[in-house]
């Protein structure tokens, strides 16, 4: 038996498989590392994008919510006047709701003081808007024009800003808004109502209580009132006095009228004057005189509603509505740069805004009287 040399082949297949497995594992690990790195890079990019978007959004939000702050000068006819107080309160309420700061300037019924205050407001450079309730509008025209030229928005309320008293439209170019009644209409209404109150009296003797004689709105009211009374030759204005929109002053004025003309039939004036007149009539035990008034105060409304006193009729005014409309107009004008036009607050009221015992319950007095 011959000897046979046996040579064992190496297990290349097994060894190769091991190498392949090892290589595959390393390759797989490499792919995972690449994928992991890619995920990390993508994640970082996405995070950066998100952060950038967040910061951008935050910046936009900041820019959007950062509101411009406005300061408004409120130029009052007279803060102590019971007619003006609710006007100011209503304007402040609107301003407060919009985050607008209001600084009040009290002219104390002096147009020279008001003109000086208005000039100081312009010179200060601290105000973006002005609410103006003129004592005498014609005297303020040149100063108002200076304010408008400086870019300050001006809204006029209550009294006429101009020289025409038979219109409620804007009379100053560039004015941002105008909320007024026109006094000549009140004068005509008072004259017509006084003639109705005269009844069958012939002649009918009438007393007129002014308020700051020669100033507005008294001047325009008086002219229109006298023109209406002159239409009936039997109606005569026999006495005049100045009540200064104060009941206490009016008491004295009406007492003087009663002393000089015990047979007087009708007395005409603002609500404060009528309140004073009622005191004088009560003291004189006079139950025949009729009162024709303007203002439409809560006191006047109550007297007419009771239908027991001397009040014959009252022409309504709405000071709180004027303050609210005026400030709303000014805020819009400051934000948009556009004029808000004119608004007559008593236009369209029932019965032309005339209160009588028959309809007084349908109205609401916006000031105490």
C-alpha cells in the first residue's frame, strides 16, 4: 500500500465570509455614521431655520404691537361749567380706551387766555393732536392755522371756529374734524318758542338773559332771536341782562326784570338762566311767566317732564356726545392722516331737538344743568 500525501486546503470560503461579514459590518457602521451625521446636519439646519423664523416672527410681532403714543391737548371753554364737564369726561373716556394721553387747558371763558394757551401748545412740540372748544373762534383762526401747518391734527367741537354762524361745516382748511351745532338756528328756535309761549298776550313782553354778551355763541343766538321776534309787531323785548351761564347771577338779573316789568310774559335764556329765573319767580310768587330755555339739561328735562312749573320748552344740546365724537375723530385723524369732516350732533333729533312737557320723557339730558 503506497503512502498518500494529503494536503488540506485552506478554508478560503469560510475565511472570506468572515472578512466579508466584517467588511459589511464596517460598511454598515459607516453608512449609519453618515446617516447620523446627515440627520444631525439636517436637524441643525432645521433648528436654525426655526430659530431664525421665530426670531423674525418675534421681530415682526414687536414691530406690529409697538403702537405710537399720542398726546392730545384739550382746550376747554371752561372746566367749571356744568355744560363743559361731561363733554370733557366723554372725550377722556374715548382717549383712555385708545391709550391716548390728554392734557387739559382751562381758558376759564377767556379767549385771550385760550389763544395764549394754544400758542404754547404749538411751541412745546409735545402734542400730536388738539381738541379745541373755542371761547371765540374768530380770534383763534390764525393760531389754529399755525398748528395745522406744524402737522398737529386739530378737531373743533361745540363752538364755531370761523366767522360764519349759520353753518356747521368746516371753515378752516386742513381741520381734522368739526363737531358743532350752529347758534343762529338756536336763536331762531328760541324766538319761535317764545312767540308760542306768548299765547294770546298782546302785547307780549319778553325778557332775554344773555350769556357773556357779545361773545359767541351769544352774539349769533341774539341776532337770530331778535330777527324772529321782530316778525310779530305785538312781541316786544322789554329787558335784557347777562347771566354768565350761572344760575346765581341769573336770579339777580330776573329779579331786576320783574321789578322793572311786573307784567312781563316770557323770559328766555340758557338752562342755568332758567334755573335762576325759576328761583326769582318762586320768591316773587309769580306763576304766570313762561320760561323758554336752551341746553336740554337733566334739570330742564325734569322740569318739563313734571309739567308743573314755568318751563315752557327747552332746545336740546348734547355736550357728552360732542366730546365723544370729537375725540374719536381726532384719534382717527392722527392714525390715518385724513380729515374726518363735519358732524352736527343735534341734527336729526326728534322734534328738531325741542323738549316740551309732552315729549320730555323721550330725551336724556347729557349734563346736570
